[in-house]
C-alpha cells in the first residue's frame, strides 16, 4: 500500500464500476476492486457489505430525499403533484452524474441478480412514497397508486436521461414523463 489517500469509499465505488464494466460483475472479485482502489479487502468490507452494494450505495439518500420532498410539498397539492415535487428533488441528485449513471445501468442490465436488486430498491421506494402520502392524509389505495405512478415516471425519465442521444437535463425529462402520464390518464394519444 502506498501513501494514504482520502475518499476510500468513493475510490472503491469507482474501481468497482470500472471493473464491472470491463470484466463483468460476476467475474470481478472484492480483492480486485480493493487493489484497483489502492485499499485492502478489509477496508472494502468496512464500507460495503458485499460487491453488489457498491452499485446501490445511494439508495437510502435517494429515498430520503424523495420522501422528504413529498412530505414537504405544499398542503393543498394533489397526490401526484406531491410526487412531482419528489421527482424534482431527486433529479438534482443526478447533476453531473449522467456518464456514471449510464455505466451503472449497463452493469445492472447485464446481470439478473443486479436487476432483481434494482427492482427491490424501486419497490421499497414506492412503499416509502405511499407511506409519505398517507401521512399527508391520502387514502391508502390512492397513495399506493400515486407512488407507483411516480416510480414509473422516474424509471421512464431516467431511461430517457441516460440514453446516448439525450442532451436534456433530468428535471426536464422527469416533468415531460409526468406530462406524458397525465396525457395517458386523460385519454389523449399525443
């Protein structure tokens, strides 16, 4: 090991993503990740439970930001408008991270175990949003429907944002995707 360098957690995450994209998730070991980051395996396990969690490290922050924005939305906001406030809030979390997000998504798409973990993350997020809406006084079935619709908008907006040809920012794409949902529910075929 060389001289100590700061941001071990970030270095491990970058090394893991690089190796996953170069060699594949399944073919990459924790030892290889630690070595590339200039750290030990022991240090890796101080930061992450396993090599999968490197890709999902920001999930808790994303959920907290989304839920807090829904809870803090103006009082008279309709459930879907409260969810829209959450979409606006989380969009800012991705500023300057488009290439990272593209690479991360390509690793996830290439591995069924990671796809499953991503679906679990989104299901947990939907449940947390539904609970936040219920705290705002929204009836459980309506809260669940608005939360699931919000997650669908997030998924579609995110997929559009990471597309190779896309240049628009995530906030704009989230709003456009929400407008598309509203058009679909209004019966328009734009």
